[in-house]
């Protein structure tokens, strides 16, 4: 078992949680108290982290939500990553995927400088998207896009239920790449029947499962097919937690939403 999986399992056991909260600061949805701060991103994220740190197995900031704030957003992202307790895995959602020298630069930034634990990767260019990232980093992980949760995923990703097309090939081929770190997969809960196929094709991989909450994904399927080798999936929710209330009670509402979702997951685990 890789160091990343050990860290993830420890966090899941400590907090009795398979829940990951996505830290995605949207200026159109931030609660009113947050918008009264001069630079709202970092203080908003801090309050969400403080309210949920005992309820999650990971945090997942999405780079795009910080780019829209310009340079201040990237500073806030760096400081958010640093603020998350060391025992909680940080998965940077960047969906990067480029040729080897560019991926090496990405890896140096996100792994060596920001010290995140995992990053999402687009595998369209093949092994070059992954090997520079975790080929020689045994303590890190990539989550390769296999079946994304959006409606247009079917445009190019193929028929995963029939084990045909790009998604199926990604799941088959990437497990053969020689890496020291861990290769996991993004498999959306909005395609529940395909979660079972993905697990069959990648029996020992960690699954990052988006699509729960605002996207209406199948939580039961995520629980049933997400686990592997005694380690739970990383079930991600963002909007349903961050924006559970628009007013001064947004922190309490976020905690309640995270707790409720964690408890729903745990209820399905024990059923």
C-alpha cells in the first residue's frame, strides 16, 4: 500500500468518514458575510475547514475557482492548502494533462512547493500525463479522469458499461504504467451502473467520486463500488456543503450539511 493510501485510510478511520469537501469559492454564491471581507476567499475557506475538519477524509480545492479571483485567488489557494491540517489529504482538482516536461513543472509546483497529496489528471496525452507526476513520488497520487460526472461525458468517453471506448481504455492501460505513487480514478456518481464496471476494471485503485449533492449522483452506488482493499472512496461534495445557507449562519449550516452527508454515507456502509 502506498504512503498516500495509508494517509487516506488513517484520515477515514480517524473521522469515520468517506466525505471529501470541495473548497470552491464562487463569488456569485459566497454568503453575504463573506462578501463583506476585503479578500473573502481565505477567511471563507478557513471557516469551512474549521467547521468540517472532524467530518472529512480529504479536502479538494478546484484551481478554476481561484483563477477567477486573479493573483489574490492563487495566493488564497496556497494559503488554504497550508491551513489544512497535515493529517488530512489535500487533492488539488486541476485536471492537468500535458507532455512530459510540462507535467514535470506542474508536479514540482503542486507536489514539491504546495505539498498537496494528490492531483486530478487528464490522461488524453497518455502516460506522459502521469509518469512525471508520480513515477518517482511514492508518497503522492494522481486521480486520472475515467468517467466524469458531467452530462457531455458521453461525447468522447465511450460506453463504459460495455467496457468500450476511452474510459475503459484509460482504466485498463493506466494500471500498467510503472509508478511508485498511486494511480486512482475519477468516476462520477451520476453514472452509477458504470461505477461497478470501473471497480471491476480497477479493483485496487482509489476512486474519487464527484457528482454527489448538487449534481444528484447515486450515493448508494458510490458507497457500494467505491471501496477497495479496506479503504473507502473519496466521495466529494462542494456546493451542497459550502452554500448550505446564504446568511450569517453559513458556518453552522455547512457543518450540518457535511455531518448529514457523512452520516448518510455511514448509514449505507453499515446497511
